[in-house]
C-alpha cells in the first residue's frame, strides 16, 4: 500500500512540472483543489438562483400599484423589545443580520486555525458558528410564526395593504373618526376572533357579519375597516380596506424560506464536519483542514445572500 | 494562501467584523431616514427615497465585495478563478434592468386597462367600421 502511494505521488509530482499536461487531470487549474473550484462554481450557480428570485420580487413590486411598507410589516419583535425603545422598526432583522455576520466571522477564525493545524481551535470556532446559525434560524422561526399565526399572512393572502392617498378612518358606526393616515401608509387587516373581541389591540366591539356602516366582516372573519380619502382621484368616496398584493406573501415565504433552508443545511454540514474535526479525520489528511475551508466558503455565501435578502425585503 | 502572518490575519478579521456591523447599521439608518422616520417632512419624498435606496444598494454591494474578497479569500486566489466567478455575475446587471423595466410595463398596461374600463361606454354605430358609401346588403332570411 505504502509503495503504491509513493509511486502515485511520484507520478503526480512529475505531471506537476509538465505545464502542457495541466488539464489531463493531474493538476487542478487556478492553483486550487478541485473541491474548492467546484464549491465556487456551485455557489455561482446558487447565486443565480437567488438572483432570479430577488429580481422576480423586484419585477412584481414594480408591477404593483401599491406594496406593503417593509418597516411597517417587519416592525414586530419578541419579548416586547420595542416597548423599551418606543417604535423600533427593523430592529429584529438587524439583530438577525448581526448574528449571521458574527457567525461568518467565527467561521473565518475557524478556517485560520485550520491552516495552523490547530484542531481544538477549529473545533471551538466551528461550534460558535453553529450556534450563530441556530440563533438565526430561531429568529426566523419566530418571525414566521408571528406572520402566519398573528398577522394571518399566507402564500396566497397578504393582510398588509397600503393607502394610495391621505384620509381618515370611519368609526364603528360609520362616522368620521379621529384616526387619520398618510399616503403610502400600510395597514394590517386583523382577524376577528369569533364570539369574543378582536385578538389584537383588545378592541371591545362586537362585529357583525357582512357589510356594515364602519367595516366589512368577511366570511373568513377578517375585519376590513372603512375609510375616506381626502385627496386624489377617489376623494370623498367611502372605501373598504383591501388585501395587499398577494404575491408579497408567496415571495416572502419562498425566498426567506429558501435562504433559511440554506442556513439549515449549512448548520447540518457544519455539524458533520465539526464531528469529523473532533474525531481527528482531518489531522491525518495534512491539508490545512481544507474541508473546513470548503464549508466555510458555503457559510460565507449564505451570509452574502442574506445581505441581499436584507436589502431587498427589509431596507428598500 | 495569504502572505499575512497569523496575528495580522486575526486583526483583519476583527476589522472585518467591525466594518460589516457598522455598514449594516448605517444601511438601516439610511433606510429609516429615507422613509422619513427621522425628519417627518421627508415622508413620501420620492427623490430622497430613491437616493437612499441607491446608497443602500451600493453599500450592500460593498459588503458583498468584502465578504467574497476578504472572508472567502478571493483576493488571494489566482486571477482566473476570481474572474470566472465574478464576470458571469455581470449578466445580472442586464437582468435587473430588463425585469424591472418589464414589471413597470405590466403596471402601465394595467393602469391603461383600468383607465379605459372607466370610460363611459359609447354605443357603436351600425356599420361604423366600414367606410362611408359602402353598399350593405340586408339579410332577408
């Protein structure tokens, strides 16, 4: 066995010095291992997939007359954080972004320790990276639960609508209320809990089915409030809140879900490779923990994609 | 790999962490500023919104560059590898322009349809599509 290895290594060594034979399989191009090149090209193709999704989001957003305002949609956070700051839109997703950035940094440290063949160093930084990934997934789980369970968003229903002009709301009896809104402001259509009062805001009104003076209670017990525009083409006409563009929910769940699935598979692969590191598999390979480097590339890519998901969904 | 010493590369990583965190923070602030959270008179100002959007997009691209070149070590790879990954991405520049244009076209079509639907219906005159003085035969069964 040892003999064969030496013979093969000798052969490879010879080929290394034959520049014109570089593509015959003995020497990888670009002076990196095949594994790393293929990881790069996989990431390139994955980048095109994500770009396709995000560009679709952009095209559909451009095609809609209104679009939910992200800092209204994503102004929620767990543990009543915004109670301390007053209104704090985007604070939760910003925290999620920081988590991913930090886990990316711990990954870089792991790769660096790998180059030094420092097994324990690699292991510690990889475990921290895994925790970062799990933390991100936890945050995303909370965000999804809130959107689906509390705000009743689904793949085909977008409970966030947007006003196209300024105006005021009608009260329960259909008279003008003190509540006004500006042009471009978003609203959330709440669901009326049957037999009780509205689950959100603790409104004490008892809602009746059908088209009423101040609201419309549809058959799925969504309360569409009525309002009047004080400007624009529909000035003075009483109108009912409509659901927002349906594509929003599908795009949100599909794109953040696809990214979240990447994070999830990243965590799984990181765990497998961390176990391999712990078992000492890579010590014998003596290639500077190249496997850690490859999963590192993938993990940074997941962070990179989040930069753009964050940009498109939350910031713009 | 890189020619940096261990201590130097550790310093680079700390620098990277601070840079990415600060840029992300700035992005959030610009985004909220553009939507008029800080100065309420700017609310709905389309020029401010567009400028801020562009600024955030540029900052995001910078973050992407930093992650790829620094964290993913593209800086220290052979130029050919870097180009074979980065150059295909330029196709996306066209994709963004084309599909946003397309989305805009869908919107203007819809608006046009709504406008025409709202027009009062004008009853079509008998044979109005035919030129005058055209002889028309009646169908007598």
